């Protein structure tokens, strides 16, 4: 084969290979290729292997169809109360129409950034500082609505808009810190006051219960002392009644006359003379006349006979041990009345009881 023909064949082979290389275009997954023919839009290449006309067709742009995240630097925004705050935002968007994103806007990322800043200034300009700091969800919803409507013609869809941070001025930040510190101190003072009030209430309740228990104890003690004094009085009355009964029974059994009383009087004279106040003790010279006068004086006493015939038959006085009645005012009064009646009966044996 002659050399010129060989060169032509080689050049033809190179041309074919070059044309084939230009005709075959591979588009990655989640991307779209914009094909232009002589500078005019012709078609959109899907992901995978695609064939184009070499030299005539040109793949001008490869558009990323995935969701993109763009963070914008902080921007100064003036609130309704004329305070300047620094706000930085993050936008999540996705290209839905690669043709519109290519030919409707020159730089859609820069356009989204500028639109976000202007919309943010409009929204925050109608809210005061406190509302700006506490209404992030409202601001995010407003931004997303405006951006989604405006970027629809650009072939974009704004999925989310988030505010990363809001930085108030340093003076406002110091005032907010002082206010929060004052609020914390106020809550602490309120809690301390509540604790003191609860402690005072519990202390008063304890003192009240203690006073009630002390009063109940004193009342029970007074009742028991009164019952003990009443029973002691009953026992003393019964004892005195038994003593009176015993004395009168002895007098009744022994047959006491005036001579015995005179003798008892003589025995009591030394006891009468005892004592610091008794300096002089005069004894009558005629003891017999004194005894006679004493006997005549004592003879007028009721219940003492002048002469007796000897011991009489002993009366039954009942049990010598006193009965302690059950607790109760009526039983105590009846016991005292019975003791006094028995004493009167013993003093006047022949007296008939009145009906």
C-alpha cells in the first residue's frame, strides 16, 4: 500500500474516533445535561449514555438535580424598634427544571441569597426584638413562602429555610443578661418566701397540735385527780361513818353512865393542862362536889342515862371494810347519806325512822 494512502487511512480513522468520542456523552446520576445546537437550546440529556451530533450539538451545562444547602453570611437587619441584629440563614433548595435554571436566571444561587436577605429584612422589620428572638418558626415560614413563590419561575423549589443565629447588639445582650439574672433572683426569692411560709405553717400546725394534746392531757389529768379526790372523800366519809358507828356501838354495849363520864373527865384533865399557853392549873378542893356538879351538868345530855343495868346486846354494824362505789356522782352522794343515817341511828337507838 502506498504511503499517501496509508496516511489518509490513518487520518480517517482518527477522525472517526474523534467523531465517535464527540458523539457519545455520559451524564452522571442525579444530573441533567443541557444540549445546544448552534447556540440554541435543543434537548436535555438524562443520566446515562447519550448520543449527540458532533460539532453541531454542544453539551453546554451539567445541572445538579440534587437538593443543595447554601449558608449565607450574617446580614444586618433592623427590627421594628430600631435595633440592628445580625442574622445568618441556611436554605435548602432543589432544581426541578434545569432549562429554567439555566436560561431564566444567570446565577440562581446569588439570586436566592439576595432574595433571602430582602425578604428577611421585610419580615423582621415588622417585628420587635423580642418577637424576632422568639418567633423563628414564623420567620422561617414567611421566608419559605416568599422564596418558593419567587423561585418557581427559575426552576427551583425551596424546601426549607432555617435561621442559624440572631445576634443582638452587645448593649442589648448585656441588658438581656441583667434581665434574666433579675428574673432568676426574683424566682429564687419567691421560692425562698414560699419555703419560709410553708415552714411557718408547719411550725404553727405543730404548735397547735402540741397545745391541743397538752390541753387534752391536762383535762384527763384533772378528771382523774377529781375522781381520785371524790373517791378519797367517799372513803373518808365512810371511815368516819364507821368510826361513829363503832363509838356509839361501844357506848351502847358498855352501858355508859354519869360516873364513867366523870372518870373520863378526870383522865382528860392532864391532857387539857398540857401546852405552852397553860401556865396555871387550878384543881378544886372538893373533888367530890366538883364531880357531883360535873355529873349533874352532864346528866342533861341527851342519850346518856344516869344508871344502866349492864352491857347490852351488840348490834350488827355490817361489814367493817368500806365499799368504794363505782365512779359517779350519784353513788358518792348515796354512800355519804347512808353513812350519816347509820351514825344517827346509832346515836338514837330507840328513835323510829321517819317515813
